[in-house]
C-alpha cells in the first residue's frame, strides 16, 4: 500500500515496536462505541473524523480522504472496530513512545522507598543510589536532590513529588 505524505495516521504501521496495552484498546473501544450509534459495529467515515478529533487527533480533510481510500472500508465506506484499532495504533504508539507509564513510575518509586512508608528520605535515596547505580553521592548532593523535589517542605519526597521530579528531567 502506498501512502501519501498527508496520512500521518497510517505511516509506521508496519514498524510497530509494541502492541497496545489492554487499557489502550479498551479506551479505543469505548470511544468507538460512543460513535457507533446504531450498535452495528461500524462507523461512517465522517464519524471516524469526529471520533479522531474527540480523542485529540486533528486529521485534515485530506488525511480523512486518504484514510478512506487506504484503509479496508466495509459496507459502503464504513469502518469496523478492528480497522479503527489498526488505524489508531501507530498514532497511539508514536504518542506514547517516549512516555513513562504510571506502573513504571510506581515500580521505580518502590525501589527508592525502601521502608515502604510512601516517602523517600535522604538516607533511602543515598542507599538506593549505591544499590541501583553503584554511585556513592555526598550527603550534600543527596540533600540537594531531596530539597529540589520536596515541594511541601516535609524533608522527604512523596510519590507525587517523585513523578514531578521524573517528568521534569
């Protein structure tokens, strides 16, 4: 299949590195069902464009025309859920390629929160740096990291502060 330059939604479909997570597929299913008014498992090309827009994607009319021509349309220009997932997968994967998921952040936080109390102290950070990275940092460096991340001034880093710190780097 030859894709024109306007069709960013179909590019890269053959180079997908990972599959969509169950939550992502469920999100697509819920969105699809919103637009499947007659519950026949199909949506029109016009509805497809509106659906994509409600999900935060802004296809141009040219892209929609190209999509209509290139994707496997069923029953007079209508798209089933499988086609919709195939269409949206490259876009979702491209969007999330550089993102760290909440599960990964929780797992990382647990590695630092050695006593499991929901906060990272300077001592825990010091131990984690040695354990995880083999680095022995000075007390001053460790205190500076905690101080920078500690938004509420309690001398520790809670999960919310940890996420903000990780996202700002």
